[in-house]
C-alpha cells in the first residue's frame, strides 16, 4: 500500500504538467489573437514566462534530458538570436512572434509525449497491482495446500 502513495506523489508534477499542457491550447489562442492586438501578445508572453520554469523543473525531475535539449534548440536559441538581432534591427517587435510561436509549438509537441508517459506509468502501476494480487492469491493457495 505504501508504494502506491510514493509512486503517485513521485509523478504528481508530471500529471500536473499534463493538465497544464492540455489546457495550453487556450494560451495558443492568445498567441494567435496577438496578431490582432498587442495586449494578447503580452498575455501570451507572460504565460510563457511563468510556465517555463515549471516545465523545465518537471522535465528535469523526470529525467527527460532530450526534451530539455529540444527546448533549448527550439525556444532558447531563436530567442537569443532575436535579442542579438534587436541590436541591429530597428523594428524588431513583430519578430517577437517567432520565439513565442516556437514555444507554443514545443508545448504542443510535448503535450502528446507527456500523455504517452502518463499512459505508460498508469499501465506499469496497474501491472504491479495485478502482480501483487496474483502473488497474494498464490500465497493463499499454497497455505491452503499445506
């Protein structure tokens, strides 16, 4: 019984990440609405800035280092290029849509992967519970036979 609670607590952040990513589509709407108003762009940027540390924390705690590397390649490198370009280009604000769009694209891809990780964890937990029940039944049977 104790191992179930430890397993559930251990993957609590991954389940929260799944919940947040599944609702990330509403934030994607903010991003696409930003083409019509700067206020929506600001809201999408703030949401991305708030969500990024938690996203990286969960990926690190779940040992998903490849997804962290992909995050840096898809989101951080273009953002650094954006800031480097800001030194030389006068009207850079419209180009801010590119790094934010890449962030939400990354979240869209990660959403499918996190759902798969949760399915695998649930299947593993179900298998362990069934194995424990089979072992208990076998022990009861062996005790009856003796």
